[in-house]
C-alpha cells in the first residue's frame, strides 16, 4: 500500500462560520457527547487501533480514527512528523454547529513538511476520500501519496471544508490532485497549496452539479499537464484570491458538461502567471482565463484579476464564450468585464508568492469579493503597504492572489554573546534592523531571560544580571509599520571576586547616610571605584572614601544602588531600600472612625478593666496603606470613674493623651503613630478596673511617606475672637450656626493660596449647658465629628488640624444641644502646604519630656524655657537638618486658681493660649504644635494677679523638620 504523510501545519484554520456555506444536506441528529481522538504512530510505548485513542494511548492509523469519529463535534488530532500508511475514507457527518474535524496537532499555521511517496507498485485509490458526508473539516495536513485516483476527493458531499492543505502526491491515472464531483455542494477549498507532479495532472477540479462551491486563496503551481483550476457544470462557483503559476492548458477554466452550465461564477482577485512552454506541455494552446460558452457567461463576474501568460507560445489572456482577447482593455471593451484587470508582470515566484514591493498585486484587490479571506495562504493578515498606492476597493491593504506581501523584519550584525560576572552591566547592541517595506523605523524590546523586559528601547540597551547562570536574550525589532523580527543570544554570567553590601541609615527626616561593606575574595585585589545612586534622579556620588549624606527632595521609599569595580574588571551592583523618616500631611474629613456608643470601630466593653481598642487607620475608608501617623480628636463620654486614654502603637509608654473624670465630657486631639499593621491602640487606664468610658475618635488627616503637604510653623497669632469681633462678627456663636473664618491671607504669615490645612488652637468660653465645636472646610456639609466639647459654664481649648476649603477658609459650627451660644477663639500655630521647602513630620515613640512635679511647679506669669534637643527620643539639634517644631501633649495639673498656659517658641508675646483651666484641682490637656528656638520650647503660665503656680507635663509624639 502507498503511504500518506500527515504533517503539522503552521497556519491557523479559519472558523467554520468563515468557510462553511449554508446548509444543503440533512444534518446528523445524534445527541452523543463529542470526543477528541488522537493519532500518533510514533507514540511511546506504542499506539494501538484497539485502544481508546486518547493522547496517552493514541490510535496508529488515521483510517481507524475516521471509522470511530462519527458523532457531530468529534475531533481527530494527528501528530505530525510521521508517515501514515493507507487511504483515509471519511463518510460520517457532523452538523453546522458541530462539524467532524480532522486536524494536525500543535499550533495551527504553515505546513510542517512534505510527505513521502508511497510505493508506485501498490498505489492507493485516494489519499483522502470524503464520500456521502456533510459538515466535515479537514485542515492543516500534508498529503503526498502514490494514488490511482485523486490525492483528495470530495464526492456527493456537502458543507465540506478542505483548508490549509499541502497536496503534492502523484495521481497515476491523470486525475486532478483535488477533485470535487458527483452532486457535491457548498464545498470550500481554501488556502491549499497544490503542486501536481505528473505530466497529465490538473490541479483543482470542481466537476459537479452542486452549487455554492468555493475555491479561495489557493495556490496551484507547475500544473504541467492540464488546467490550474477548473470548474465544470457547477453553477454559482466562487473563484477568489487564488494564484496559478506555471500552468498548461488554462490557468482558470470555467465550462459546461453533462452536469450543465457553470453559469454565475465569480472570478475575482486571482493571479494567473507564466504559462509553461509548449515543450513542457501536451496542450498547444491555453488561456489565463477560459470561460467556455455563452451559457457559462450568464451572470458571471470577472474583475480585479491579474493575467500574465508570459512569453509562452499560444498563451493568451482571455477566452470568453469562445472569443479570444489579448489584453484587459480589449476584454473589458467587448464584455463589460475586467475593468480593473491587469496584464502587468506580477513579480511572483514559482508558487505565486510576491517577490518585492514593486509588484502590481499589492493593495490591488477587491476585499468585498465573495469569500475573500482576511488572511492569506500563510495565515498572514491582509495589511496595507503604505509604500504602494491603493488601487483596490473595500478594505485597504488586500493583495491579489493567495499570497500577501507582508512586512518582514530582520536583524543582523548584533554583538557577540555576553560572558561576565554577576552584577556587571551588559551593553547589548541589537545590530541592524531591516524591513522589506521602505521607510520603516524601529523600536526594540529586550527580554534578558531573567524576568527583565525592556520595551520601547533603542537599538542598544544595558542590563545587569544580579545572579550567575546561563540566560537567553531575545531581541525584538518592531517596525513603525507593525512588523517584527527577533534574534536570540546567550548570556553566561559567572561569580564576581567580591561581595558588596549597601547600607542606608536615617539622618533626619529626609536624610540618608549611604555606605557599603565589601568583602574581597582575594585580598590582593583592590576596589577601583564605588558609587551610590540614590534612586531619586540625582547625580551619583562616590563612596570610595567613606559614607556620604544624601537629602531627598520628597518623602518616600527609594532604591539605593551601589556599584563597585575592582582592578580585575569585576563589577558588582547591589541595592537596598530606604524609606525617609519624614512624612507629609493629607487632609481627610473630619470623619468619625470610632464611637463605642453605637459599636462603630469598637465597643465600650473593650475599654473595660484597663482594656484597649485597636482602631484600623490604614485602609479605613480611603485612607491608604503605609500611613505613618494620624490626627484624631478623642472624646470620652459618660465615664464611670476617673482615668486617661493613651493613643499609640500599643507600647504602654506611660504618657497620656486625654484625662477624664466620671460623668462629664472630655476631648482632646492627638497625632498618633500608626503601627506597621495599620492600626493605633487606644488604651484605657482607669483608677480602678471598674472604670469604663465611652470613646469617640474623629479623623481630620493622616501622614504618609508619599509627597503631599508639608508643615510651615508660624508665630502664634489670634485669628478669631468673637468677644471682640476679631476675624468675624462680634458676639457669641449661636447654637446650630457656623462662622466662616478666612485662613489664606488672613495674616502676613499665611499665604493667599496653597494652604491645604491649618493648625489651630480652638477655645470656647462663656458657655452654658452642653455642646461642641467642629471645624471643617468651607463649603462642605457639617460632619459627624467634633473638635471641642463642653458641659456647663467653662473655658476649654483644643488643638485641631482643620482641612481648608478651596476658597482658603474654614467653617466653625456650634453644635450645642440645648441652644447655648459660645464665644470662640482661634489661634493659628502653623499650616500645611504642597509648596516646596515645607517641613516633614517624623513620629517618635511617645515619651514624657517635661514633668514639673519632679521639680517645682511653674509659677504664675512666668516662662520656663525647656530644651528638648535629644530628650525622650527627640533628635538633637543637628546641622544636617532644621527642627521646625514639636508635636506635644501639654497637661496642666494640680491647679490652684483659674489660668492658662502658652506653649510656643521662646520670645513670643503671651497674647494667645494653648490650654485653659477654670479653677483649683483641675487636670486639663491639649494637643500643641509648638515652635522651637534651637531646640528650646517656652512654657508660660499666664492668668494675671489671681494666677497660682501649676504643675505642667509635656509628652512628645513627634517633630517637624526640614533638610
């Protein structure tokens, strides 16, 4: 028996919807589940036709697979690279929705290789025979057999697709290579490469009485014994986008026979070229296009074809209904057909593939021709060549014939493969990129094989391999027209003779001291250079002679890269991440995050018996991950005894943020450090374990290492005093009303624009009943939050960071529950801005930096300058950066008479206050953003002649600094 070789193709099969015409025969009604069968006669350990036909246990022969693949939707996958013996007869039918498919394994595409001839002494009848079947697809295979009949036969069948086949065998009895006969209809032959090998063989022959048959994007070459493509007696045939080269007889023949006339044919976008010489042909005359009779010409359409018979004797362009025409012009004038035909040399090879960009086939087809495909015989997209004027119609870029002149990009003259050591910088030159399309420019992508891919690079690139090993570098040149070309190179990376460990330590809010330790593998080697790249775009610096101090322009996390060379040309690169200590402020809200009365964020039960609440900050609402500190107003309501609240990371630092007594309402602001898990801990320390308070927390902003708003300290200035009409209307702020306070430009220290938030000390006085104040951006709705709470007639102060509205102002609202008014005072101590040069915040572990109870009380009308440089975790005054101010919780306790306390930079006039008390034996506290003078902060006990000494406590939470 002869042999049939089926080889994996490289072309992608078109969808059934694109290739299968409308239903003509009855469909199978089977309801069985489709199966995928595998054929592989080289399978290990062995194949077996008696087996299940799975991938692990495949069939040996295609014929056995065809005998069991009878359910609609069945698929037969044929492994390539082997020869398969015997004839393949397909008789089962699928459905329009579930055809039976025979295909090559692997990625569909162009053919994998030619098959072997079978023994001519024992030929098979056919290579592949499809008889009496419907809805069958055969694709991506090679057929090369010795056969007494056709290589591929479709007989009395319908809705058959033969796609992307390579047909090169020998039909011994002069049969066409591919034949459709009987009453077959709706058969599509697409993207097939047909190469007859015997002197009497035609290429493709459709000789049937059926209709709807399509021959599209096929290549027929060296048809030495007959016509290239022949349609006989099949009405309505479509012959579109084919290439016929080296033909005897006629290139495309349409005629009538016993089946009837082949009327209504469409013949468009075809290329017929280079008729064979008479010495090679048994036929003495032929035509590029031969339409036999007037009956065949009825309803026929012929246009957008290129017919170039060449120099062969007795070869003519047209024979139409018995009349011969030598040129497209003569043909068009006489018949009205072929107005866009061409007789120019198509410049194609022996298969019909376009040789160069001067071919007249480029951009010259009618994309709207029936069954014209969007891809060519190689599955290349039909793309517009911008160097050739469009002469076709419809979608631009369709070329005539089966082959598209696609862009081809190549690379040459690249550098040698890389051999070096880990950490070394490798410079790769991609070489010269070229395109067969004129005027192309190129970008490049480098895949270095270690997970690093550089896109949109130039013709050279650099890379460091951080570990030793062997890598494959893939360089892709991308043309400005969209074509690509690739080359691959080897990179062999060894071990360097020394190791390098970079170090980056904190030095101020934005400062990093960078150094590196080096361990030489051979002590006789020497380090020649050592540089640091700080990762912020600034110039590199040498650290060969010791560490260097670098100041970052913005807070953030940076990659510091240290590079060193030794005197043996070894290069080592190592990196370390560095996060600046300083953070910027982002206004937020005010928004309530915690209210134990309603279970928001936690419950009062968590605060019982000296308990605590871990309050989520990062990820709460739209607060991002990575925040370093948060500004909160804490309020205690309805405590069952005395105690205090501590807000920090859960360290039990011995500091306090809010002191409370039984029954009353107490509030204070805090700038609390956020723990690494994104939370703060609010711990309750009652005088005994039965003390249980309700706790509220309102956020007005947070600090983040991402560049945002920095802080600017100002000398304490009173912006609002309703008692005297300063900053607004004179008179108490009525319950349920708000005052608008201008911030931007309100004082010479406050710029007219650019303020994102303001630090105020709010004071209420001359009140009655109970109520609260809340400050918020002008134009916003009154938030569910508070900054300062009171009960009865009292004077109380509260530090507040208030987001500023777009108009540069804020609103202050009186939320009195019983209609009581309040006089309101507001003193500014600083503001936040996105302008350059502003200070960054650095949180520290809460620490007590002042406690006069251990010394002597602060006398009335007396200032005590306290040096905080290097105290309690605060930094010492350093020439490398400037401390702008401190964030403190200031407390007055053991009071003896009404009074007030000012905490500010030394030398300021005491005309503002930081906290107030109204009588003896009180403990009051307030958040203070205190300016400093060379590390010194002034604590002033004011109140006139009735004042008495008071004890003062100060806990540090952080500081602001610039570099």
